[in-house]
């Protein structure tokens, strides 16, 4: 059988690096057996419907913010990452980013 590129699925295109990262993390968690894809799809569909009631989603940041929200909710439901832990970590990264000089690597401060 020959390798026929026209029959393969197209590579996803992401407008921002974080879109690709959150997508890759989700796929990796699924492949590691952390959740079944149909469960993910159902939960993501509910999130999109919640956000879609307010306005049209543009497939960019709003879509991937909904994707990230779904992943956070899923991890919270599983007890893998509580929402307050996620919020604290998000705040720590934001502080680290805002206090790091331009062009320098961003590091989280050691807690404790």
C-alpha cells in the first residue's frame, strides 16, 4: 500500500501557541487514559453551548478559552486539579510574567 497524503487528515492549524499547547495536553491526557474522548466531547459541547448563547464563537481565543475551561472543569471533577489550585497557579504565572523583564525566561517563584 502506498502512502497517499491526500487521504490523511489535515494537520490542525492554531493561531496561537497556547491553542496548540492546550490541545496537545488534552490529547495526551486522553491517550494516557485520564478520560474517554466521547465524555470530553460531550462536556466541551456543553461549554460551547454556554458560551455560544452570548455570542458567536470565532474559533480563535474564545474557542480555546472554552476548551481550556472544559479541561479545567474535567480535571476538577476528577479531583486531579481543584479549581482553587488552578486559580492560584494561574495567578502565580501571571505575576511571574508581569514581573519578568522583557526577553528573559519566566520562572515561578518557589513557594514555602
